[in-house]
C-alpha cells in the first residue's frame, strides 16, 4: 500500500484496534466463500459466508472476527450459524468476536465447514459512498485489519486462505475482485450475479471487492497474464492511457524475480483512504491517480511488487511490515533504475534518506517495531524508506548477482506462506554464505543510523590525507564507507570498514586533494558532516 491519503475521516470513524486471536491459533482457515447481496435502496448488506478451517487446537468452540453492532447501529448482526449436515450451532457475538459452539470437541487436524449468515451496514472495511462523479460505489478497504467490519474471518496476515466473492448487485454495476471471474449471470429484475475466485491463499488485508460503474479495458499482456484497466467511465480515455503503464512494468518482475503469481493484473480506479492499495490481482488506485500523463509509474511498480511481497510472501505479523513496504518501495526504485537509469534511483535514495533522518529525529524506534498495536503508526519512514535502504545496502554488500539470487530463493521458499525478518535473513545467509547477523541487528532491530562527524587534513610531511570518522549516535554501527578524493593525483577512491566509535584513515596522495566526498555513490544510510581541518 502507499501510505495514507485521507486519514482524518477514517480515524474519526471510531477506528479501534481489535483483539486478535492469539498464537497459536485454534483455527487455520483454508477458504472463504462470501455470498454478498448489495442494493441501491440502502447501505445494508446481506452476507452468507462459508468458512472452511482446520482445527489446530482441540476445542469445543471457535472464534472469528466480525464487527458487532455499534451504538450507531452499524456493524453486523448474525442470524444463523450451521455446521456439518446443516446442523444449527449456537453462538455468541459481542465485542467484535463471533464465538461458535462446536457442540462436541473437535479433534486437531479435522476440517470443519461453518455457514454463517449475517446482515448490517458496514461501519468500515466496505466503503459505500459516491465517487468524484457522484456515482454510487462500493469498495472494500481492509488494511490493516478492517476486513472483519463486513467479512467474518480471522483478520490477521498470518492466516491466509483462498477466497470467493459471489455478488448480487444491480446490473448497472460491474464487479471486480481477486482472481478470475468464474460467472456473470443476469438474475432478472435488474440484478446480476458476479462471481470471482482466488484459489491461492491470501491474507485478508488484500482480499478485495469493488462494485461500481466501470469502463473495463485490456491494457496488454505479459507471459499470458492479462493486464486490465478498470476506470470510472468519465475517466476512460485518460485512465486507460495512465493505467496501461502496468503492462510495461510487469515484465521487469517476471523477468528478474519469478512468474507473476496471480491470474490477472487489474488496475482499478477506486475509493481508498490510501494512495494505492495492493489488493491481490486487483490493485486499487485513488481517484486522483488519473491525470492522462502516466504520473503513476512508480506507484504502479510499488503495487506490482506487492503482488509478490506482501500478497504472496506475507509477513508473519505487523512488526515485519518492512518485508512488504520496504520491498515494494525498493523494487519500484529498481524498476525506475532499469527503465530510466541509475540517476532516477539515486534521486529516490536521497529523498528517502532525508525522510529516515527526519523520522528518527522525531521517534526512536527500530524497523522491526513491536512497540505499537496501532498498526497505522507503522506506515512510517522506517517501514518504507529505511526498509528500502536496508535492501539497497544489502545489495551493495552482496553484489547484484547474489542479491537477486537471494531474493528469488526467498520468494520461491515462502510463496503462498508467511515469512519473518529472520526467515529472510536465513535465506540471504544461505545464498551468500555470509553471516548477516550484525547487518540485520543494527539496521532492523536497532533504532537509529550512523551519525558521522568526519574530519580530514592533508599531511604534507606524510604525503597523505588523514581522516577521522567519529560515530556520534548511541550504538556503534559496522559498515563500509567509501570516500572519493579529487585533486592533484587525479581521482582516488578509498573504501574502509568502519566498526569502531572512532576510525582513523590514511590515504596516500602526492598532493593535497581539492575535494573530499564521502559516500559518493549513495550506498550508505547515514547523516553527517565532512570538515577540512587546517
Ligand atoms: Zn505498499
């Protein structure tokens, strides 16, 4: 996802964090089928959910996340729950938890199928509103754990499941969702049934349903993956031009990383509070994304990267969000680098480094941050910019070949599953044969970054530049530091491994340099000053 576009209304709408089912979870959901009924008459939705799950802990009851009715009357009211052979099951629904009594104690490893019927006006999670052309629209908006406002589910990224949406809606709407469209049938009386199915397991945050009047265009295809553009009809000409850039970006990922993981790539104009939301194979862009000038190329690359990292390899838990956002940002920069040259990546690196420095001045927290349960707080420069910088520095240290090979192995090993920062480290260590414990500890588990005070002088007698590098931050970091000296000797490049509070360096030069540049190739995340001592 790309940060927050509109936060105010969303926070005001009583955003509360919900108690999640704690690990080890009693259930592992295998699939969801949601039969959803929408209308133009009002904002009440009806839903029949079929939830198939494996029992992970013996229990006589199982709990799922589903928002209960709030003081404004919004939320979901459960009307029935049935189990095997259509047997009615008793349940309680309070404080956003639906607890279903299994009747008998279910054994570990058995697969149960529950049917849950409910109805209500979603307070959140499914945004029923009007677009900029004043047309009625329905758009899911789930990140981080807002799916359970309208979908009964285990609303946590670690429980991935296949999903099917079977939607009956007035026939003037088109319906877009994850996976492939498996049915479109007129029901008569101005209603149409549309079914979409994704068989690969998804985290709830990227399950999606979009219902609106759309113009649907074919933007191209790459390796048999169709790229589609879904635009509000008024935006079709400009929007088809803008969104078709995705067909040019997609091959970068297919060629360098792995086959695209889903059946199609739909780019959807939508209503979302985010500046982009990576819903699996149905990426949402905000209404402002249509300009006619293809200004969204970096955003498109970011969201396509998420189809691999975030949607297919999913972080085990929120503190590892950088495995989604840092990866998506860095891959978008690598796409820019491949398409427009290294300068375009360097520009992103420099902008990002400034953001990390500014963020660290306000809040001292590591990238892997377990200190908050307000997950929106994690949409910060650490998860995005510092996370990308970590990948950039890893790439410098390993070289392109090992770096890419490690990324491909990591993706291959965890596709369809969940991974933690430690899982990623182990794959990169195995691929490179290097111990990356210090690298991961200092950049991901430690707050801050090197703050360097660098002084140099030319020693005429010794015919050398004497340089002192002081680390001024709390924790001493270990990193390679490249220095570029320009002067009478021409150009001298010197790389030194800095690992102590103070490092002195001597660089032989016949004549005094006229210019000394630290980190000339933008390879290190740091802040600092370089001063000539006279
Ligand atoms: Zn993102």
